[in-house]
């Protein structure tokens, strides 16, 4: 499983602080997005659920809490949280 948080990239230092508080591994992808017709810089945060790691239900609860805090911190109307079924293996 991959959990993905998509948000506006307006406060990168504080966003990383939040991510580091909740998770010890993540990947940030930077890009351009649009919300209600307004273009904005955006980030996508990927959290991979690995066998033997934190259970998926616990990771989803942490991601939901983290996304909510990012939403408040960035004064956003919404933050997208996605759950993607996948098999993740470290090689």
C-alpha cells in the first residue's frame, strides 16, 4: 500500500517538520497544481507501507492526522489523501 498526501507547497520547512514528527521515511515530489482555477505550487508526499514495518491501519491513521495538521498549517480548504493498493519491497 502507498498512502499519498497532496497539498499546496506554501510552507516547506513546517511541512517537513510535521512529516518528520509522524514518519521516519517518505518521499516528496514537487510540481504545479490547480485548485478552483488558481494555479499553485504543489507537493505529493508518498508513504510506502512495507512488510514488517508499521501496520497499514496505523500508518493510515498517522497520515490522516498529519494531512489534517498540514491543512490547518497551510490554511487550506482541503488536502487530498489517497490510499493506493500496491506491493512494496526494498531491494
